[in-house]
C-alpha cells in the first residue's frame, strides 16, 4: 500500500509538472484576444453556443417554476425571470451572428 501511494503521488506530481507548462504555452501561442472572427467561430456559434443557450433557457424555465415558492415571498420574481429565462434566450436569439464578445 505504501508503494502504491508513492507511485500515485509521483505520477500526479509528474503530470502537473509536464502538462501544466505545456498546455499554457500551447494555448498562448495560437489564440490571442485580438484575433479576427473566422468562419470556424461562426459555425461554433451557430452549432454549439446558440443551442446551448436554448437548452439553458429551457432548464432555466423549469428552475424558475421550481423557485417560485421562494421568489414570490421575497418579491424577486422579475429578477429571477430575467436571470433564468430572459438572458439565455437573448443570448440565443438577439445577438448578432459574428459576435465579437463571445
């Protein structure tokens, strides 16, 4: 058991050292904040981000209904509806297509 703990701790330390430096340097070289929007990002926005926003709006609607017993007494129904329903659907439907803020 003692050798197992040593082996696991050695593996964890080694993986943190090797992958910690490599992944940060790799991402830093490829993408910067000021890169122009490419077609790949637009496709990712259409196929991934917007459907996830729709799903978040649907889940948020269910959570809103579940949270009504708690938000009605505190008079925070409007704030909860904005956070759980309006923001995800605005993210999905009201943003411009090449969104630079995403």
